[in-house]
């Protein structure tokens, strides 16, 4: 059933995980650039990008949990 976590994951879950990681990475890069260049607007604008990445990560956890619960019922 769950021989390998990533191999048994759905395409939806994988897309959510990669999207979340990408948004978090972009947000961190924007934050570092904004803070190093003293650009307060860029540093503050990066926070919603990081937040959206975290929300997508949580959605991915919910999706994966539902898939595991469905597989237990079978």
C-alpha cells in the first residue's frame, strides 16, 4: 500500500508540493533581496508569497491525508 511515499502519491499532491516549495523559495529570495537592498516594499510584498506557499503546503497535507484515509477503507 504505502511502500514508498512519493511513488504512491497522486499527481495533485505532487503539484501542490512543488508549487508550495516554489512559492516559498521565491518569497524567501524576494525577502532577502528586499532586505539587502533596503527596499522595504519588496520585503513586505514577499510575505504574502511565503504565506501562500505555506497555505498550499497545508492543502497538500489535507489532500494526502484524504487519499490515505480512502485507501484504508478499501
